[in-house]
C-alpha cells in the first residue's frame, strides 16, 4: 500500500469493482465466486486496504437480505490456505 496517490491502476481494486458491478447487475453468483477468488489471493496477510475493502464488500453478496450485513467483519470470510 502506498501513502501517496498514484496514477497507476490498481488491478486488485479493479477486480473488486468488477465483481461488485456484476453483483449489482444481478450476477450474484459470479460476484461471490470472484470475491472468493480475490480473498484467496489477498488473504489475511495481504494489503490492508484491499482486505478492508473486500471485507466490507463481501457481506453484501452472502447475506440475505443485504441489510443484515451490518456489523460483519473479515472473520466472516472463508479462511485461505
């Protein structure tokens, strides 16, 4: 993670945004699969910004109704091995 903004695209953030967009377009299963794939890649020791973003995105696609996702955290995500 960098302390200063850059003009360089962030592939992980782009992938998170893409998964969220898929979910918002009604492709919830695709969004879940992509978010799981990203979590497996980032893991618990990955970039804190990516972990936080993913942890706050994840409950939206695994909780029914989405309003129940409030208060969930990274511990709700599947473990990586």
